[in-house]
């Protein structure tokens, strides 16, 4: 399906739904295709910590009240 920019603006939710069920949606300006809507696909490579994966399991233990107080003393905060 090809629609104008104005149609896309007025019917965005309908076009998104059409894209999600597999329909190709092209947005055109002056009859010339400018943009193709495609469903978002997350990158599987960004879901892990890389070489640090599993090595920072105790990081929450560093944020204790004692640590906060020490940081406060170092920076002159009460």
C-alpha cells in the first residue's frame, strides 16, 4: 500500500497495524516513494553484558548506607 504523507499523518495507527500483519506500507511525497514502514526487530546482540556478563553480580552490595555516608564525607556532604 502506498499513501501520501498527509494520509500517513492522519492514519498512522492503521498503517502501523497493517505493517505488523505483514503488509508493505510506503509513504510517498508528490507520488514518489520516500519511506517504507517496517516492524521493529530488536538486535539479539544487545541483550547481554559481553565480557562483563556475570562478573558484576554483587554490584548492588556496593550501594550501602555506609558507602553513601563515606562518599558524603569525601565530598563534604552531611
